[in-house]
């Protein structure tokens, strides 16, 4: 929590907003785990990269449903 508050303060100081979180799943698919769901923040986008034997093989984007029961896949567009 303290690290997160520090990051939010740094973003605010630059006029930015934190909108999501990135992490990897070593030797696992790029699908949210139960741990991910239990610790997810509402309204955030979660980018998960699957890393198999040291190589990134897949990346997916997810958003927690309003009832916090599951994640829904999102489309990531970089412009």
C-alpha cells in the first residue's frame, strides 16, 4: 500500500493517472489467477504476460467485473 501511494503521488505530480497494472505469469498462461482477482482494484486494467521458459509468449488485458466475481478480457490499442 505505501508503494502504491507513492506511485500515485508521483503520477499526480506529473499530471498523470494510474489506470492499470502489469505483471507476468512465469510458466503459466496470461489468465488472471484467484490471487489476482482477490487483490485486484476496481476500474483498473490488468496486463498479464505469459512467460514460458524465460520467453514472453502471450500478453492479455483484463478488467475486473463490477461484482468482483471474475475478469473480462479487454482489447488493448496503442496509438
